[in-house]
């Protein structure tokens, strides 16, 4: 008996023993219906990514790995040896169109055959290969470097990574207050504005699988926050959006944590015992509280590290200037002291 059935039986027994108020019954019924719909495209996240290698020249893994969640949803990751960023992309296939979320960190199709791999995963119909839409969680280089591989490909649209293109091509009517939708044919994907990590950031919610694709907004690793106020507003917006919706898993764009909660070194090409990709709805619902506690520079709450890179760079720059100033002042004092000693030696009277 699977976990879903077991939990449903437990809930039924609890209902019989302690019947809830009518309002709660209605809400629970609607949530059960939504959950049932979400499970129609069930899949598996029972896999682990290749850990990379400490010496990529000696034992480099394949540049790309593909894990099917189900027959219409694929999880794609670039190897740690191809790029230490190791971004994770997602391919969602509907009956009329497919959506690729992000295009990775490597532009060269020979080093990273992303477009070739994705296009071969697309089904064909009487009119040929299914059309593909390429969108980005945000404009950072490690999420859009592969765009050029899709240039000139028939039936492929690559959405620009600037904010104007995102708002126009995805149909946002009131950024960042309202959501947009992408109709893939028998599969609707909600697009939620989530600026904060970056001004262009968006997240995706797939109604068929109940998967939430969070990009760099929320992931098992460093949460880099450019704008705390915007990030907090985005977290609250996401919590409100998902409050009465089922979430099978929250899937981010990177993994930077080990299973013990410790961060891998920045730039590391080897992630032994890496943290699982999937996070829970409960993890995500707690995000506003985490951001509220962020000091604007560097904070750690449980396994999550929040960093404002701009502030930290300013801090390091200020410390560097102070260090240079202290070294300069010390050198000046030393030179001045030696000069005084020489002058004293020159003017000292000869002994009688």
C-alpha cells in the first residue's frame, strides 16, 4: 500500500472519530479533489545526480544527465565538471507545446548538447515535432547561456531574458502583483513573479504534477538576495498563491548543500552525498519568516544561507581599502622613523 493511500485512510479514520466543522469539511474536500488531480500525472523523484569529480580531467562524467519524472516531464542537469554551477533545467511537455525552463550555463553545443538532447525528447505528431517554448527563471548567465543553441531551430521560441520581454511574451498584466499562465495543451503552467534574487525572476507551478519550479528564488543552497523587500514580497506572494494548492515538491535550479546541511565550497566540482533536489511545501511556506530574519548581509537559518552579494562585496571592498590604508600608514611611519634616525645621526656633534 503506497503512502498516499495510507495517509488517506488515516485521514478518514480521524474524520470518523472527530468530525470537523462543516466549513473545514468543504475545504478538505476541495483540497482532496485538487490533490487527486495533481496525482494524475504522478512521477518519481527517487534518483540522485552524479556527484561530479574532484579531478575532472581524470574522471569527468557525461556533460548532461536526464532524469524522467514521468513520460512528459524531464529533469536535466549540467555536470559539475562542465560547470561548477551545475544548473538544473526542466522540460514540461503538453499535447500542443513543450516548455523548457532555463537553458543552462554552457553555450557550446559540442561541450554541452542541450538543444540536441531536448529536441530529441519532444514527441512528434502529424505536423512534425512539437513546438518548444524556452523561458528563463531569470537573466543570470548560468540560466540562459544555452539560448544560442536553439537559434534557427524551427518551431522554437526563446523568450528574451530582459524584464520587458518577460512581461510582454508571458502576458503579465500587472507585474509583479498578478500571475500569468502558459497553456501547453492539456497542461497549464502558472508563472509567478518572484523578484528579489534578481529583478527578472519568475517561478513556475505545474498544475498537472503539482511541482513548483523555484529557480534560484528557493533551493537547497545559498539564497542570494539582491533586494530584501522585493524578495520578502515575492515569498509572501508565493505563499498566498500556494496556500490552497497541492505541492508535490519544490524543485530549485541548483544544489549547493550536502545531505548533512553543510555548504559545498564555492566553485567545487565534487558534491559527495549531495542534498536531495526536492524540498517540501512546508519548507517554502516558511520562507517569509526566514527572509524577515535576514540581516541584509549574511545570515544562516537552519540549512539556508542568505547572502546579499552586493553588500558583501562592498564590505570586502571597504575592508580592503582599510587594510591598504593601514599598510600605507604603517609604511609611512616606518619611513619617517628611519628618516629621523638618519637625520639625528648626521647632526649629532662629534665626541670631544
